[in-house]
């Protein structure tokens, strides 16, 4: 992956001096990660921050996303929730090449291809990593989003009812191969739509690699990151999304190198049922219809990844990962179909 284009120091330095006071030199360096946005380490005086910038060639909607994300974090910064506290935002692309915001630096790492090194030989730490995943999510869903001024963030009424038609329409915009079960599962989802949950602030892409974990023991989730998909909606979509990637026997989509050296040791981990029960205890929510969400989430993710695979098939993507997304989409859609038919998935 190419590093993002560098940021010109003088304009950014002047802008920070003007808005934060004092005259201080800055140091900027590109960081890995950030999803669709770009991350930079930013040092100013004795402070170390992270600058999150929309891609330099971003569309107006993508540029808006990074500022929207800042607004969400600013609204919840005083709540009992784990985030990197926002510092300041800028909508002028002349300052740093694109709109951006600055947040505090959190010294942690996501659980993606492997565990933090300190967790590798500790069953206690590995179990804690999973319970922390649930506890941090419960904190997000327990936020009083109305009191935080986030009423305009989404349309919670009819949220679930809109989902299946929306994602089938999305698929139809790029469908270019047979996808066994995708339409039948969509029909099942429409026919078995559960009653709406009380709305909550939902992260939109909640999973192990969108949390920063402590590098040392005890294992702790320090911050939930990448809020660009957040909205006001049904929180159980977040929970079921996280379940897709849990380290479990036979789960080829598990994060954290499950069953591999340096990864999650599967024996002795909290079960999915344990984690679901923990979430229910911490939120007080009724999880009687969770099965519907466990069908919907892999079905939706399969459709999302099929979009990238379709770009690869049409020769419109140079991202090598997109070539493999077709198999991943097939796995997800098969899991959703199996669950809808009463299997374990």
C-alpha cells in the first residue's frame, strides 16, 4: 500500500498556530491504517496527536464524512465511552490537502492479523480482549444520543425495514455473476423482520480491528476508532457484525489469527453465547430476535464485498485484495443462507 501524499508543513503549522494559540513547530509523518481516510502522526510542542484526513482526491461526500466523524466524536467526548478525544477540525482543503480533524494519540493496536505480543501466551488476556470488545460496544449503545445533540445523524424510524431493499438495490447496481442464496436470504429477512429496537448510536463497522487495544497486560480496549459509518439506528446490527469475526473453530473470517501461533487460542475463550449474554446484561436490551441480525449481517457484508469484487472483474480496481473478495463474499452469503435455513452458519 502506498503511503498517503505528504502534508505541506507551513500551511498546517500556520493554521494550528492561529486556532490553538502560540507559535510552535510541528512534525508530521504518515501512519498505516485509517480505512478510507488517511492518518498522520502530528507532533506539536509536547503533544502527540493523530491527524485524520479525507483522501486528497476525495469526493465531496467522502470529504464530508471525515468532518461528520469529528462532529460525532465531539458530541460524545464527555460520555463514558472509549474514543480518541477530538482536538480540532478543518474544512479548508488548502490547509492540509483535504478536510481533516485532529485527535489525541492513543498508544494501542488493533487485533487484525495477530494479537498484541503480550497477549499471545495469556489465555486470560485473550478472554479479556473479547469481553472488552463487548463492554466497549455496550458503552457506545448506552449513550443518550439525543442529549448529545445527534438527532440529525440518522432516521431511526423504519431503520430495519429499509435495509433489505437498500442492499438488494445496491447489489443490483453491480451484480455480474450468480450468487446462490442471496435473493432467497433477502426474502427470508423481509418475511421475518423483527420489531424495532430502541434506537442507539451505532458504530456501523464494529469489530476487533476497529478498536485499539493496550500493548501490555492487562488486556484493555482503549479506544473505538473509524467512526465514518456511524449513525442512529438499530444497535443489534453492531453486535451481530462483531460476531462475524469472532475467533471460533471453523470461522475462516475470524480476526486475530485464531488457532495460529501468536493468535487466539480457541480453547477456553468466552463463547458467543457468553458474549451475547454479557451484552444483554450491560445494555438491558431484549436479544430474543438476535437470530435475524445474525443472518442479516453476513448477508450485508457479502453484498458490500461483492461490489469491490465486481470492480475487479470489470477491470476498474487495481487493489489486489479485491480479487479475493469474491470468495469471501461467497462464504458470507453461504453463512447467511445456512443461518436463515436453521443451520449454525
